[in-house]
C-alpha cells in the first residue's frame, strides 16, 4: 500500500500560511522529518541549554513587575520566531544583567527555527574568537578554520555573551566583519550581552547600583559593529530581576 499524502500539504511539500492578512507558502514540516534533529545535533548548543524552550522558561513567582516584564520579553522573542525570516530586522539582541534568562530565550528561539528546517549554530562569543584565531594556525584542525565561515554564512548565528572579551584591534575588526556581512546579506543574528547600552536603557535602570556593568557595548565591540547591530536587530532590554542562578541555588 502506498504512503498516504501529508494532510497539511497534500503531498506537495508546501503549505499555505497567513501572516499580516497576506497569504503565502512555506515548506511543510513533513519535508523536514529527521532533518531538524540532525540540524540540532550540529548546532553546538551547550548541554545546559539542550532542552531550553519557551514552554519551560520560568517566570518569577514573587515579583509581579518582573514577571510581567519577562513575559513581555518572551512574547517579543516568540514574535521574532514567528515572523522569521524578516528582511527588515533579521536579528535579535537581548541586553541585560546575568541570570535574567537571555541565553535560555535565545536558545529557545534558535531551536524553534531549527525545528522549522533552518540551519543554525550556537557560539559563545569568546570561544568563537578563539576558534577563529586558532584557524590561522596551519596546524589547526579544519573545524577551527571553518569557524569564521560558519559565523558568516549559516542561516542563524547565536552569539552568546557578546563583548565578553578584552578589546584589541583584531577583535574589533573580526566582530565588525561578521556583523557587517550578516547585516548586508540579511542573515539572522541572535545575540545576548551583559553590557550596557544607553539606547537600550529603561527608566528603571537609572538608580545607583542597579546595572551590572557600565562598560558599554560600543566600547567592547566598536562603534561600527554596534551601529550595524542596532540597524539589523530588534533590541530587547531584559527587566531587572533577581539572578535566576542565585534564585535556583537558594532553593537547595
């Protein structure tokens, strides 16, 4: 007996979708059977975040203001995933203090898009730079030499802890080249950073001692890269909440 046709696409491989009152077609999930799992295995997602999803993102129970703020952030990230690919704003930048859930939400977005069949890679910012630098050594493994090309060409690049590296001309030039290329080619970049940026500051940030760092994003990655980043990304400021890691450890 022949295999029955997919009920979503009738065997065509495409399904009709509605967005912003417009009809379009996108690949049916049946075309990606097994592909999503293979892509996620290649995506270099750290073990700690392998299961990160929107469904298991924990909102604080004891702070209603923070709970509302984080819920709104999650809706924004979900919207980014829903609207992808978006040529006008193909990137997402999450700015906030450590332990506010930036990496969890960024990985949740990456995993959802991989589930839809897009190729993506997770790179810790410092590790990526170290691998790119190692790639200049003729004795290095091919995987190190390929890191720079992955950062340029993959459908989705997740850069975690952007700016967490001492500033050198080489670092600034390398980061600028990656961000500029992805901006010009309208390739998605999802980034997280603990660094301060005045254009992402909220009124609640003005009190003394509330910001993790007054080192600015521009100081760490350069003004050109920062400008391109804001041009291509939907910028999201995480609300001020108690460090999630500290909150979790206090329960034991």
